[in-house]
C-alpha cells in the first residue's frame, strides 16, 4: 500500500500539467521517518526543484493532505545533499521544533541575498533587526514591487531567529484571515491569540490585502499592540508605503510608521547579473558570462522570473543533453521574447530610449552631432530595425536620413560596437528588453 505522502502526490498528478508532474513532482521522495501528522517532509534532488515546488505547490500539497487526513500539515521541501544522503537516507534539512509552523524558506538567508543600490537600505535595516529584535525598527515595514526581495529579507530575519530557538510565525494576510475565520467559527479564539500574540517574531506578507476588511483589521491591530508592548519583533511587507494603502484604518497606518519604513527599488543591471550568478551557484546551474548577461537583459523587474528561466534552461539542457550556450538560450527563450515584442512601434522605442538615456525624442530625430545624441540615435535605429517590421527605407524616412544606406551604415556600426564592447552590448540588450516590457504591461 502506498504511504499517504505518495497518495497525495498521485492525487496532485490529476490536478496539474503532465509536464510539471514529470519534470518536478515525480522527483520528490516522501520522508516517512521525519514526517508526522502535522508535518509532511519531502526530499528533492536539488535546490532548484525544491524552491520551485515550494513556491508553486506546497500549499496545494498541504490541502490534499487535509482532504485525506483532516489535518493540514506544514509541508517542508528539503534538498537531499550528498552528506546527508550518505549518513541518513532521505534526511531533510533540520528545522527547529519550535519554528516548524513558520513555513520559512531555508534558502532565504542574508548570505544568499544579493545587495545592490536598489535594496541596500532595506538589507541593512533587516540585518539590524535580526541582531536586535524588538529593540530597533519595530515594526520594520518593507515595501516595493513584486519579486524584488521583500519576502527574502523577511525570511532571512526569521531564519536567524529560528536558529536561536525563537518562535517565528510567517503568514500572509490571506492565511491570517483564514486562520482567524476558522478559529472564530470553532470558538477557539484563545488558541488563535496564543499562536499570534506569543511568538517572538511575526512576519506578515502583503499587508495591503487588509484593505477594506474591517473585522480582521481590528484583530490585527490588537495582535500588533500585544506583540509590540512585549517588545516582540514585527516585520511587514507591502507593495506600497503605509500612507498609500487605501481602505486601511488610520491607526494601523500610523503604527506601521512607528518603526522604520524601507523601500526596495527594481534592481539595476549589475545587480541583476549578480543575482543570476548567485542563483546559479545555489541551484548548481552552469551558465557562462554571455548567457548570464543575456538573461539579465531579458528579465523584467521581477527577479523571481530568474528562477523560472534557470529552471527552463536547465530542464531543456538535461533533456536534450547539450550545454547551455547563448544560441541555445536564445532559442529556448525565443517564444517568451516574441510575446513581449508584439505591438512594438518606433515611437515606443524612441520614448524608451529617450527616457533611459536622458535625451529628447526630438533630439534623436535631429541632425545634432552631440555625442550623447548620436549614441541614442544609433541605438534607436538599431532597435527599430531589430524589433519592428519597418524596412530600412522606412526607417531612413522616419529618422530624416538621406537614404537606406545611412541606416545600413548605422546598423553595421552598432553591430561592430556590440561585438567589441561587452558593456555596450549589454546596454543595448537591456534597452531592448525595456521596450518589450512596456508592451507586455
């Protein structure tokens, strides 16, 4: 008879794509020895697969356990390393008993966080909080767009405190609301309050979803007050700063600003490159510099996209038995880029180039020989030829050039520069992706 862990995976097979199951879920091993009624432990062969399943299907797996056993366990997807495999078969990463319910991602550490100009302030603030919880910046409120590292920093603090034996609770607003509703219906609110008001660290994601939910706002307010009065640390994330969250009580907004409000901006190109290098190192994916630079230019501001791209490149490489070269990467990701590049116009390219290079569109179309304007003009012509169906005569007319031979000369000049100057090539490809990003929004 199959164990409950295997039964759950078989049930999951019927609810997801065949590709996801064969490529990822099928590689999981259920660890019966380490699992308990309220804890389901699976081992994955590497961090890439573990992170992917943890992000996409851990909640679904927990739900299927609940359907089969009436108990919704914490699901842990751990990596089976060579050292643990040789000593203890199927041994997962050790999780302190008191922090099992926190659902912390063990790969989200300060060591694995790539620091750049866009996130340095939030990183330093989180590090200080991990060293002096409840004493500085309480609450710590981190805001920014999707996939910029807010949850990573939050978990990094949690992992530091969990390693010290502290009780850490990580939850989203949706989970907090569901927990509240369940305990309210079961008349077990004392257990709810014990859980959330007696922890050492409360991490709550996506606080903006409290908007308009008055009853849960009331409960969260009292939870917040109870923790802060006991000098227990609170870390909150949002997609916007407290004052900009509509439908939120003023008393909550003011309390969110009592500690420190830190923002994370979209990463600059150099930071994207370093993030990709770090992800490759963690997930044991081999990419050369040219491929890394290419991936950095095609990802949008959401750095979570990197995981998906690396997973796709790695899977195709293994299935086809070939190395990941720049030609291979372009071919595998061509459909992804084609979707982004539909509906691109010369005007859109002009607006993007002008904004990014700090010149005016009128200057790009002028006869000016100013070096900055010539630089922008060449790039605009190159992108217009590469990303739109316009012919060289049409481009010559648009840019006020003598004839199509002038466009041809510019294309050759840009191609030569890209061949001999790696930094210039990266800049052109980054601008190309920014144009594509605008059309996909």
